[in-house]
């Protein structure tokens, strides 16, 4: 069955790449799946910067565009 | 003591965290520099290396983080990065950088002024990276910049203070601290900036790419202190004509 007919998966775009996640997944579930410690990442969802406490409640929806950002070395 | 936006800094050397060969080397060089303020950048997480996190090597009790908006090409991009930075670091401190041309990395004065004004209104403590333009420094100060950061020479060029004439005017006129940023390639460049009366300098590349970054960090720390001491002690005036250091009288016995 193609993805678009399968209601058990949702498509999102994370850091420019398409991914599939299960409906009902929250931001924190995606971060954990990616091996990221939530406290070390800033999340922008559809252009809005989320607060850390929202990671545990914010539901991913079909077509969500996420940017996962963190501090790196710079001058 | 240097004070920016009400916060005191024991060191007038600000450090960068880019270009170090390893995070451990960065940590040790920063410690050796004695700095209390370090810049960082914001980028997408590398999903292939989720554990790669520079923050594990930066002691937040020791260093105030100064996130930059490097990579921003206009005010809008800089403001987006600023909001991400405040969410990431929980702090309003910001080194505003708007550099539309990757070839020169020179800052855009119009977009920098626009972004400074908006970000200050939004509660950020803004330290704008700017070309060494004395009028722009006044304009940035007027819209609420906490300090101004004129460049000595373009980012990463190690050419020293090729803007000395303008930097002197900026220092003379400024009511906010002046931090000479970018292009300081040797401790002597940093000492010169401090002798001119700069309040602080920011050094990244020259320390990070040195053969021994820890030792270079110490060298910069000493140079910054030496330059500051010289400025406070009061330098003698430069003259065109010679002026003998030894007495001119008491030579009769020679003639």
C-alpha cells in the first residue's frame, strides 16, 4: 500500500528531508527517535519557535515542516 | 571593569568557538584565554551525528554565551535566528551579524540598523557587528545597541586593524562599549586595539587556527591586558621631530 493511502503513517519534513512518523507522535517522540536529547535542540514548527515544555505536548501533523537547530562553533 | 548592558566582565578578550580542530581544544583554549564571553552560531542539527553538541564543552557558569546570527543575509533572517537563539540559550544576548556577500562577509549597514532597532524593541541585548563607520556606530547606539563591534578587517583575514582611522573616531565618539571584532590575526593587533582605547576585542580565527591554540589564547590574553594597561597609563604623543631622551646639557667636556 502506498504511503498516502496508509493512515498509520504521516509525512513531515524535518531539516529539509521528508520523513514518515506515526499519527499521534509528539515532537518529543520524534527527537527521541532521532537520538536527540530534547534539551539540546530548538524546534521551529511551521515557522513558529516552540518552547521546551511544548515538546511533550505538541502533536505532529501531516505536512508539518520542522527545523531542528542547535548551537555550533562560530565567531 | 568592563560593563555591557549592566553586566561586568573581568576579561576584555571575547572568544569565538569556530574553526577549532576539536571541541576539547576549544574548551582548553577558552580556559587559557580567561574570557568570560564566547560566541556561538546556530545551525541545523546534524541528524547523522545527533550527539555532536558543543554545549557539552562550554561551562555556562563561566562563560556568557553570545549567539551570533552568522549566515543571515538580511534583517528578516537575522531576526529569525535571534528568536531561535533566545529559545535555545534562554538569553537575550545577541551578536547581530548580517552579511549578504559571502565573498567579503562585510556587514550590511542598512539591514543591521533595521534589525538592531527591531530586536532592541523586542528585548534583546544587541551587539551589532559593523563596518568601521563612525556615523553608523552613532546610529546603532541611538537605536539601543548595547555595544558596537566594528571590524578591524574582514572576518578570518588575520590582517589586523586596517580600519584604524575610523575605529579611533568610533572610540572617541561612542557612549557604548566598543568591541573591535574580526580580522585580528596576532596578539599585537589586539594590543593595538586596546591601546587605541577599545573596550574589548573579539578573537576567534587567530586562536583557533594557531599551531598551539592554548598558547596563542594565553598570548592574546597578555596582549589585551598589556594594551589596556598602556591605554590607562596614558601613551606619549607621537611626534614628527626627534626629541632626545638623554640630557642635552653637560657635554662641554667633549668639545
